[in-house]
């Protein structure tokens, strides 16, 4: 084999290796972006759920206070 052929083969191997590395890096970046997107989706949902639970507990507490007041002996 001549030096040109060896250089061509080496260049081809380097190009394939570089392309494979870029593809792997892009897949990792896509996976990271997907995780960030899902996380950003659940933040508002969790806040809304927390607000809903808080509102429900507040309403339940007010109902119990009203029942307690109605059942308390009057002076």
C-alpha cells in the first residue's frame, strides 16, 4: 500500500469517528432537553395541585369550624 492509500484510510476512519462522536453528543443534548422540557411541564402542574389541595383543606377547615360553632353550647 502506498502512503496515499494509508492516508486516505486514516482520514476516512477519523471522519467516521468524528461523525460518530458528534451524533452521540447530539443524542445526549436531545435527551437533556427532553428532561428539561418535562421538568418545566410539571412545575406549573405541581403548583396548581398544591394550590388546589391548600384551597380544599382551607374550605374543609372552615366547614369544620362552622359545624363546631353550631354544635357548641350557647351561653
